[in-house]
């Protein structure tokens, strides 16, 4: 990929070359060199970033997700992510779909084709007393295109991007034409949201993509009683498609063509991966209290409640949510709860109780968002890592896993149920808004070999020969066999007070020491039993100029960014830490002890993983690349950040693309 | 053959001598015995406070949970294994104060369980502060000044929350309490049994003598039994909203009687679909087999993956 990152400021400083409207007077030599030195990414087939922006409630999600699916069905890889406000209707949101025939795991900060559903998508809200953004017109790459509503009556100078192809189209006029064809022209108010589909069709025409694949993907979104609506939408898209073909010359340089997929692939996002893993693991009860961005996962589970006999309970608060799940785990089923930072804060006391009473769970899925407090409720951040490791008073065992993408989220969530029951402690799976909502093409995940391990359960037969059953028996491993309530002979007590082997309260000092050691020993056991291959991933050559260190959802951008660095001759490798507790100290030491230049990359203010590595191994990072504006790193930001660090010696680079 | 002693444990009991908790403990053990419930089929959940220790003294599965949080844990356990008889016990501070949100919402769901609240108007284990049930203006001996906030009315709150069995009894009338508990456990749905109880250490107002009315001019006991006055709180036709509302209002009116005449007994009862039944209306297998007995561990997720292609 002939890719050179271009920062926001560089994009703005591009010298206008000539005015081009609707693809006329398109001159390939007028783009490619910018700012005298930066070489722009040359348009190549099957490598496009497509963005649709508009007011919330304007239907950008359905169009973008349909586009992503249509690309995937044509054999292309996609990476799609959304930015939206904590608002129901009206605020600006945008959905970015990157499509390529190469593997892509992240987004870039430029736009090759922008669909503006409204004026704000172009210019932002700078006219307001308290403006919040400047729109996307300056993010469009030279030679890229903008589809906008001709009814806005904008002149090319208004848009101010003579280096960009402009495609004004009268949205409502085209939509009315489509509706008229099917006898619905009198119902414009009912169907006007379908302007989004008209623009979608227009974009397909510019990209020269196969309209039939798109039509099938649209129809797939409208099944059963809604099938007729599917036809209406296909027709609207076709009218947009034809408008472009009829009114503009074919000169848009970014093209998408279906290729033959090597294997069947899914378009999956994090909440679906986690949900599927819960079904596979045998989760019987999911509890939650509504919170962005975690709720989507519970709704996904509820959608399949009849297929998998899962009970999903909306609790009165997160305190109740975690404790219902802990009670269910003690009672003998696999249970989980999902939340975000504010809810997890409320859960901390319950997590302590679950661990202290050696409950076989619950599995807690933490979809981080930008905190503290309400923070940026619809934006991403990796700000809760240290909190997860220290949440609640006192010292108690817990397992914390941080998958880096949807596939890892599936496998780590599956494992978390096995570990919760085997080691009888809560397991926290740390994810974030970016992973929750970003779609990615993935091969169908291998799930047949996944085996449920329920740990040591005392059956009625076992208990018949054990008249003095001890639920908290001291053992070499720290694990005691658990009886399930309802089992004859297994009666036990459990208490959040310190307790003896039977679960009765005692303040005996020797017992306290033994019980603390028993519980904490289980973390050591988990450290020994969980294979290193799950605890951390290492990518790239053993010896490298730069060693990148990160965790969680930054994985995709780091892996993609590494390719750009390698193209520049910078040899780099990447340590992705996945288990936060038990922490793979030896493994991390092995990879980092001899690393030449260690660069920490985190989506937070303080570099929390860096602190943990220092605490556990004594190794200090040489520099940091951080981002805490509520948005995820892009591929080009990884490149830019590393350049700042390696060429300019910046110890702490703070990235800020929106 | 089960005997009463099969419901007792040998765990040292550290409640104060003369504590009302003993009456409640005995009544629970006697009720379980008389109902012939197998100890291993019963799970008792408690919060924090003196009453929180109850599970250690009853020979059933026992969960001593967090302050105010027994109901969510009991809810989760019951949903996991609907075959369990679930009883929660707690103090008035635990249930009506720190746990008030769970108290209300568990009743809304009408989970099939029994909630026994030790209502002695004070926080015992933290040495005598006002509980949410202490009437405004009252001052017990360890308080420096009288209470300046209203007391909660547990009976009225439970009825508006959605409890479908709402009763009150008295810890020192073990026979009455035992019968109420049996009816509460048999009731399908959320049952609240608010138990008036003496705290000989910290509550020097609502004492055994106070309840007996010895200082009243009439010398008549303050407590009287609703069932002895011809009061009927049972809804006969649950579909008749007029009857349901009338029975609720009647019970709430009764619940505000205090001071010289305090009613105990069954205030309100209405057979409604339980939370478990409502879940089963969406997931039919839930009604037939408890989740703990279902094989959920060999699921095939390939249809989900297929739908994402």
C-alpha cells in the first residue's frame, strides 16, 4: 500500500490547484504532492475510506452497515467505526467504512468519499455560540469526493476544496422520483429518511461497485413483514446510483471491485463476539443495567433468548446486576453481567463479595468509555485498567483479561467462564466502546473445539461419603470443591465475613492468615495453568529498532501502523499484553528486557499499562504515545506518533485526531 | 424422618440475651420443620447486621451477603435454581434503608420468595442509631437527639412496590409468626413479613412491656390480630382491578395504625404471575427445568456466525 500519513494540519494547508465540479476537469497530476514534501496516498483500486455523516436519527447506521456488508460479500475486507453523541436525535454523527482487498484492522483519518447528509457534516457547527466541530470537508483527501445535497445551494467556493470532486445531488428530488415509480410519492414525510439510501446509491455509482451485491445487502436488512420496505430502499438506492451515472462523468479515482473471497467471512463487532462466546460457554443468566456502550451486548443476548434459553434480566442498578449474577453463579449456573465504567464503579463491592465467598463467577464484561463520572459517554477510552485491578476494598483474587479485537473477545470471553468456575473467582473482561461498536471482517471463528470446564463440583454421590463437607476446605491448590445448593449433603454457609472451612464467621487470627493464603494462591494457580500463548501476543521480529507496547483495542491500529513503519525501513515489533491478572511478568520481561526502544501506546492519559509493567517487572518505557480525546488511534496516528518519538525525541506524544 | 433439630446448627449464637432475633430464628426453624421442607432444598439469604447471622444458625444452604444486598443475590440464586425455597432475612436498616432500592424492585418483579424483616427501629450492630422505621420525634437511649426524619411504612411501601403477600407479625409471638411464615413461604410470589421486634440493648422505647401495653391506662396489649377482627386482605378475583385496588387501599389504611393499636397478621394477598412465570412465558423451558439442570454447555453458535456473513 502506497500510504503516507498526512496530518490534519497538512491536509488543510494543501494548495488548491483547480476547481473541479462533478468530476469534470479531473487532473491526476494536481494531487499526489502536497506541501512540497508529503506524498499523498495514491488512489488505488480497492482501498477506500467512505464516510457518511449526518444528524443522529438520520439513518447513517443502517446505510453504513449495509455498505460494510456489501463490501464483505464482494470479498473485500472492511473496518467500520462510528462516532456519535450522547443524544437521540439531531447531533452530528458519522460512520466510517474502510474497504480494502488487504487485511485492515483500523481506520485512517482521511476520507476518500464523503457523503454529507446535512450541511453540518461539511462545515460543522461553527456558526453556533458554542461550536463543537468544524465538519469533515477538510478531511477529504485530494482527489477524493463529496456527495452533498444540491438543495443546500452551495457554490464550489463555499466548500473551499478545489482539489476535491464535488457531487451535488438533489436528495429529495431523486427520492421523490424513486417513490413515484412505486406509487408512494404522497408519503414523502414517512419515507424522507430514505434520502440516506439515495446518497448511498450515489456513492456506489462513484465507486463503480456492483449494484446487485448492494441491493442484496439492502434487502437482507428488511426481512419478513418489512420486505416491502427493502424493495423501496433498493429502488431509492438505484435512483441515486443512476443520478450519478447520468449527471457526472466517470472520473472518480477511487474504485471498488468485488474479488473472489478466499473463505466465507463475517462482519462482526465486539458485542456480537462477546455475546456469541457467552452462548458457547453456557451462560444461563445475563444481568445488566442500561448503559452506553454495554447495553448492545445484553440486547444481542436477549434477541436469542429463545434459541439458547438464556435469561436476561434488566436489574434496578449495577449493584443488583452483579449480585444477581454472583447469586446465580453460587447456585450453580454460569452467569455474567455487562457494564461500563460508571456501572462497574457501583459493582465493586459486589465483586469483592463474590471473590471473598469464592463464587464461581460472575464474568463481568467491562465496556470502557471515556470517564471519569459520566465523562464522554459515547466515546472510547482505556481509562479503567488500574481500576479493574484494584476495584473494591481489601485484597482478593480476580482475573482480568483484555482482548484486542473481536476474535480475541470471543475466545477470551469463552475462557473467562471456565476460569471463573475453575478458580472460583470473578473474571473481568476489559473491552471498550471502540471494540463494542467497530465492525470488522473476520473468518468464521472456530468454536467446535471449545470445551466447557466447570471445575470441581461436589456431587450428591461425593457428598454421601463426606459427612463433614467443607465448602472452603484448605487444599494444596487453594481450590475447594463446591456443592450446588439443592444438593443433598452439601449444605454450606457462605459469608462476606472472614470464615472457617465450613463458611462460618470467625475472627480467629490463624484462620485469617490461612484463608487469605488459600484465596490468593488461586491466582498463582491460574498463572500456572493459563498458557503463555493466551497471556500476551508478540508480533514482528525478535530484534527491532522499536518495540511497541499496548493492550486492548489499540491492537488493530498498531498492527496496521507497523506496516507503514516497515515500509519506511523501521523495523518494529509489538508486545500486546492480554492478561492483566495474573500478569505475565516473566513473559513481558522476556520481550522487553533487551528491547532497544520501548514505546508505550495507550488510549488514556497516564499510560496505565506502562505503570503496571514497571510495577511488575521494573522495566520503564522509553516514550509514550497517548490519546485521550475519546477517540481511538488511527493507523496514521500510530505512524505519526512513532515518528514524533523516534525522529523528534518526543517522550510523550499526545494524539488528537477526532 | 426430619426433626426440628435437623433445622438447627451448633454454631455459637452471639445475639444479646433476650434479643427478639431468637423468636424469629425459632419461628423460621419451626415453619420449615412443619412444612417438611428438606433442609438442602432451602436457601436462606441475609444482609448485614445482627439478623445477618441468621443463616449460620439454620441448617439450610446459607448466604450471608452484603449490607442491603441480600435480595439481588437471592434473586440470582432463585432464577438459577427455581426448585429452591428461597427466604431472605434482614434488618429494617438493611432492607428499608441501604437496600430500599432492591426491596422495591424485587417486589415489582414478584419473585417467588419470602422476605423476613427484623423491624426493631434501631441499628443494633452499630450500636443503636435510628433505623428507617423509627418514628419522627422518637429518641432511643443511644441517640443524642430525637429523630428528625419520617419513618418508612414497610407495609404500605411493599403494597405499592408490588409484593403480593404482605404481613406483619411479632417476634415474641412465635406461634403467630410461624404460621405467617408458613403462609408466606407457600405463597407463590414475593412475600414480605415485617416482624416487630424488641431490641433490649438499644431500643428502650418499643420494649416488650411497651408492646404489652403495661403503661397504657387500659393496660391492653397494643398488638391485635387482624384475622380476629374479621379483616380480610385476600383478593378473590385478581382480574377485578376494583377489588385489587380496594384491598390495597384497605391494607394501606390499616398499615398506618400505630401507637395504642397496632395490627399484625395478613394485610394483603393477591395471586399474580411470578417473575419466574413471566420469564417462562418468553422462554418456555424455564418453567419445566431449572437452569441448573439444563445442559447449556453444548450449544452451537454457528447459526449466529452464519447470520453475520
